[in-house]
C-alpha cells in the first residue's frame, strides 16, 4: 500500500468515527421505554396526602345524614315562692321530686350536616333521650324522656377540629309521679316542660372522608311553661358527650 492510500484510509476512518459517535451517545442517554412509562405514571398520580384532602373536601361539601349516640345529663333549678311550702306534709312512702331534679341517661340523635364553604357549614339534629331522674328525697324510679331539636353553625374544621354555637328547643316529659316539691296540698306535675336556650358544641372529625366525629356539647336555657305557683325563675343545664357517624 502506497503512502497516499494509507493517508486516505486514515482520513476515512476518522470521519466514520466522528459520525458514529453522536449516534452512540444518543443511544446511551435515551431513557428506556419502561422507565419512561414509570415516570409518566408517577407524575400523573396525585400524592396520597393531596388525594385524601380532596376526598375530605368533596365529602364535606355534600349533604350528609348523621346518626349519633350521647350519654346525657340534665339539671333543672327553680326558685320557689315562699307560699309553695305552706301546709306541705311529707309522705316518705310517696315522696316526689324536690327542688333541682337531675337526670342522667342516653340519647339517640338523627341529623344532617352540610358545608357550603370549606370551613363553614351547618348541622341540625333531633335527639330523643331516655333518662332516670334522681333527687335527695325519693328512691322511687322516675323516668324522663326528652325530645330536643338543635341547630349549629359549624366553624371549621380547622385541621380536624370544629366548633359552633348551638340553639335548641324541645320538651322534657316526666312520668306522673314527678313533682317539683314534696307531696302536699298543692301539686304541680312536670309533664311536659318546654325548654329552650343556647350553648355550644366542640368536636373532631375522624376518618378519610370525615365520616365519624367525637363531640362535647354544653347547653343552658330556661323553662317556657313553668307554672307561676312553682316559681318565676328557672334554669336548665344540659351536658352531653357523644359520637356520630355520617352516611
């Protein structure tokens, strides 16, 4: 081979090497199809945290019905006129309720809640209760049923917690043996007593769609139909803690 042919072969080899080098670089740097598929699917799926929060918001902005259960406490306080106690004869075998009867029992609530904004909504609840009334003067088993309607503007949840003022009204129904003072010449039964007032509720939502809640409720109010012979001043207190589930 002559010197000219050797020089031409060298030049051709260098040119072929320069042309093939970029193609090889593109092949080595190109992402494999499987890796590209995994990357695209990961980008298209939202993070678990974002998905959970979106589900909570969607559930919150829909009308949901609730079932609740409550251990409850009711207390009644009445200021009697002096003449109420005139000519009262105590009969321990048939004693009735004295001043300030209290009751404890359970309530079952049926309600609904709806958020018209992410952190502002409203809930309503009808609570039916069955209670045992106790007083210092009687060992007799006296029962009371309650039927209370509540309306609460819900502020929150902030995180998981919510709160709101509550307005309520309803009736407390005592059995025929229940009186506000011992048996005597003047007897005024406690069936029924209409109650109304206001208070507040504090709770926390649980679950991926806020379907469960734990709550504490405190209400204070007055008796709407207390007979004047029993007094002109009265007060009602109600404390309840419970749990609810939304559907």
